[in-house]
C-alpha cells in the first residue's frame, strides 16, 4: 500500500498554511507598538513621510504613552509642512521624553518655519545654556543668522558645531555651502573634501558637492557629482533636478527632457520638471510643445507663478489672438480677481483683470469688470471706451458690424449696455476732449525710456533663467491696458558696465538692473535704478514677498516704485490764444491749480544725479496754470515770459507745484 505522506502536494500545503493565517489571525503573531515604530523609522529613512506617519500613529494607537513615536511623528509633520500640528505632537512627546534636547531643537526649527524667530532663538539659547555642546542648537542659531542675512554669524555657529564634532556631516556640508555663498571657494572645497572623505558613499554629500560646483559654474564637475548621487540613490529627485539644470546650461536639451519625463513619471506634481521641460522645448524651437507643457504643468501645480509668467510671456509673442486656449489661461486670473474682490482688495483685482485681458482681449466678463473699476475710480471716459470695445466686439461676433440691414435680437444685458453707452456719450459730449476735438486715446503719452537689464541666474536656482523671466515680466507690466508713461526694454548683461554702456548708447533716460532670489516659499526682487545718462545710482530696493500671489505683489510694487520716482512732465497739444491744452490729466494726478514751467521743445533732459529733470533758464518760455482737468487732458492759462510769445504746440511742461495735498513731484530749473 502506497504511503499517504508521499502523496502530499507541498504547494497545496503551503497555501493551506497561508489560508489559516488569513482566516484565523489568532494563529499569527500580533504586532506590537515597537513593530509599528520600526516600520515607521524604515519609511522615514526613505523619506516616505506619509507611510511613516501612518506607522507611528499605529504605534501610538497601541501605546498612547510612546514618547519616541510621538516625536518621530512630529518630525514627519514638520517635513510635510504641518507646523502647527508639529507643535501639538511635540507637546505630547514632551510628556514622556522629559528634558530631551531633540524635542526642543525640533520645536525651535518649527518656530523658524512659522517665522517666530525670537521664540526660536530663545529655545536654542536655552538649550545651549544647559547643553553647551549641543550641535543641533547651533545649527538652529545658524539658520536664524541666515534668515537675518548674517552669513558670517552662520559660519561661526557651524564652525563651533564642527569643533565639538569634527566629523559632523551637517556641519561640514553647511560650512561648505556657506563658504561657497561667501565666495570662499578654497574653504568650501576643503570642507567638502572632508565630507566626501568621511561620507563618500552617501548620495546627499555628492549632491551638495554638485551644488557647490554649480555655484562656481563648473558644470562638468557638477554633472559628475550629480550622476554619482543618483547612482547611489536612484530615487534622489533633487539630484536628478540639478542634473537636468546643469545639462540645460550645457544646452543638452534632449537629455533634459528625458530626465524631466523620468521625474514626472514618478511624481506628476514636480513643478520644476514641467517648467524645465518646457524651457528646453522652447530653446529647441518647439514653441507650441513648450506652451502645452507649461499649460499642463499649471493645471497640476497652478500656484507656480514663475512658470505662469513664462507661459504668458510666450503666449503674448507666439500665440494668435484668436486662439481659443487664451480664455482658459485668462480664467485663472479671473478666479484670483474674484477672490480679491471678496477680500475688498481692489488693487489686486484690477491687476488680475488686466492680466486676463492681456491674455484674452475679447473676454467680456473681464472687460466689464475692469470697466466697472474705472467707473468706480471716476474715469468715465475710459469706462465708456471699454463699453464701446465690448459693443463693437459683440457686433463683430454677431456679424452685424457696420451693417444697417441686420438687426439681431438683443438680450437684456446688451440693451442695458447700449443704454449706458448712449447716456455716457451724451454726458461726455461736454468733456474737455470733445470741446477741443482731441481724442485722448490717440495721444502719445510716452515720457520716459527705461532699460531693464539682468545678469543670467545661477544654474542651481529653483527656476532656471529666473532673472530673465523676471526682467521680461517687469517689462511687460509697464504695458498695461491703460498706457503708462514708460517705454521699457529688456536685455541680458554681464554687469553694470555693459548695462550702462547699452543704456547710454541707446539714449535711454533710466535703466534698472534686476536680480531675483527665490526660496521655496518666498521671493525677493532686488533692483538698482540708474541714470541712463551718467550711470549714477538714483535708488535701490529689495522687495520681499511670501505666500500666495507673491510674484504679482512684488511686480506691482516694483512698477509703482519706479513710476513714483519719475518726474511729472507733459506737452502742449493745442492752443487757443492764452488758453492751452496739455496731455496731462487726472490719470497723472494733476489737479486744478497745478503750475508748470513751459520749456522749449527738446529742452528738458533728465538730471544726472537725481530722478528729476533739468533745463536751461533761457529755454523757459512761460508758465501754465491748470484751470480745468479732464481724465487725460487739462486746460489752463498761459503766462508768457519776456516780451515775445514763443509758445507752440509740442513744447514741454514740467510740474512746479500743486495745491496742498498729494504732490506727485517737481523738476528743477538749471
């Protein structure tokens, strides 16, 4: 008789055992809080913050008094940017981990993230009083010094940490990066070589070595260190990102696109990959593909304002005005405008409507909303102009433009607009421009020429060509729906010398050199404003922005600051005896009673040392006192200087004074 044991199927037996454990979990060993904690630590080491958080929560569920689990959970929350939650979890950890400096150090770092800098400094200084050799607290103080712009202070703290732990990886790497930032490349190389000697098998060390080479523009060495980093850790996204940037700088655009596609396959929300892929396609001449890439990226990461600015600049130059996609791109600004309206932020609202109209000029909703804002500000002529544009656009769409034979049925909204246009046309029939038979919208009000220059951005910055985009966007904001007085032009330079030379050779009145410094959550735009004639520095500022819409806030401030620095000048556009008409109005903040010098045409030049103007006493032909002000023009009385009347249309006006209140500015007679 055959033995039954020999006839058993091993595979069937194994499956049966598994089934027992699935159906009857009491056979399986129950997982403990320690097991969950170990799993969390493993995921934490791989930077899988969400899974790590799950395991730590499971550990806490098994043991609510598990202090180490609370602390590690707080570290995950910190890495995910949930800073208020981090503080709550640290409070729980502190109950079970008494006098643990690691808890206080993380609390200090969380205060830094919440911009509670004084609280953070107090925490770190308290730790150092008790534990003078605590290097993490010194790292925290170094972070605070970096936020304050005290790079030498940060360097000192890192050196103090290194004295206490000569092989401390963070101290070595931080000193290397800080030294490179200060231009001390020999020191940076020394610290980095030490770090590589101790930690040559760690991807992060090679990545930071690549960052330092990128700061020196040594692209070959940077590429080598990036490739070592990704070989050591195939999931190291930051190393892939830097590798793509350095390859972009070397014009290896096809390889950049491949790396970006690889990154996007792993993470569709990698904004830098969308941006860099689009930039590479644009550089290759594939403009339509680049625009589609940026548009796709913004659907996933809509708050990447630099990518949006890049897209909109490309759309302005390369996309037909009739393209239907323009309405989709304008919709973003419409939504931001609605949110601004709910906050009663009229300035932001007007800006967003203007951006929407730049993208989609026929957008009726945006134009009506913009027109309503003009009416609110008392700019009735401009309001009527916007309504007439909408009316003509409607007629064109209906096929009824300039046709008396067609009379399509109009809805209530169209009838209401027609009535409003008729009413405003009657009211404005007595306006100053109608009286003088001058169409103010055809007046050339360009007063000043401005060069906007930039030095190309370092390759390691968040957005490659960030300075280029910033400068082109700054140039674009001077060409609003309502024309400004500035003709802005943009160009790359290698420094002040080339910028001054270009500005002077081009006959520009002024020039600006821009530099953009970008963090993960904030942005700083630095500018220096110079005389185009002498190269004299007239003013400078650093505009900081954080949070949502920081890009638009910064460039609104930049535009306003530049316009405020420019003197108020105009010209005579018509004359009737002693009564003159100027091309200055309420849009330039001119009011009744304002007094101007009348200067011979071509006699006004910019000052070489101030933002004002100069002119010869002999070129002053008389004075102009405003008696009636319109939106874009003003009427006033002429008082000639000397025996002969030499005042003609085209002669220039320079503001001397306005009645007490807001005074825009004044010129200087030489």
